[in-house]
């Protein structure tokens, strides 16, 4: 059972790097919770593959710096859609 968790952590890390994905989008793609993804890539991956971990950490840090902008864009889009329905 333990090997499966490490494999999943590596797969998640590779996916995040390849797609520049967020924790939320990776969780949705793999059908697991955001908490599981976060734990896999921030704790387990560090022990499994430190090089991959550092690359993933850079992407997650970038996503964290941009999240307030993404939230604003999503809110703007939401209200534009509501306004267009009327």
C-alpha cells in the first residue's frame, strides 16, 4: 500500500509541472481531495523525489501569489454572466 502513495505523489507532481496545474485542478483530474493532493506534493513528494518537489513547490508558490487575481477574474465573469442573462 505504501508504494501506491509514493507513486501517486510523483504522478501528481509530474502533472502539476506539465500542466502548471493548481491543487484544485489536480484533485479534480485525479478524483481525490485537495487535502490529499496538497499532502502528497508538499510532504510525501519531498521524501520520494526532492528534485521534483522543488519544481512543484515553485509552481504552487506562483499559484498562491496569483490566487487573488484569479478569484477577482472569476467573480467578474460570474457577474457578467448574470447580467447577460437578464
